């Protein structure tokens, strides 16, 4: 992993954490149940994106067996975390 890739990962995780924090604050302050549900669903989507990024990091950089990735993990770019996670 080069420095640029590591910086991208750190920035992405920080961005996701900031979004989650904002949605959580809005959900706490919202009096309307429909909007609170919308904010909570947004939090869940952001957590799913973090999980996808973690799965990609594991498969690309922590020596996970390439055979378990159907030959695709080595060629998956860091910008394709969401589509990559759907299949793993």
C-alpha cells in the first residue's frame, strides 16, 4: 500500500465518521418519527460503506487468499468499494 492509498483510506473513514455523527445529531434533535427513521437509515448505509471498505482492505492488503475472491480482488480499485462488497 502506498502513501496515497493509505491517505485515501484515512480520509474516507474520517468522512464516513463525520457523516454518521451528523445524521445521529439530526436524528436526536428531530421530533418527526419519519425523519428520524430516514436519518437512522442513512447512518446504517454509511456503516455499510465502512464495512465494505474494511472488507476491501482485508482482501487487498492483509493477505486474504485470492481464490476466495473469484479472481477479482487484486484488480479492484479503492474507489469501487461499494460494488465490490456486494459480491463478497
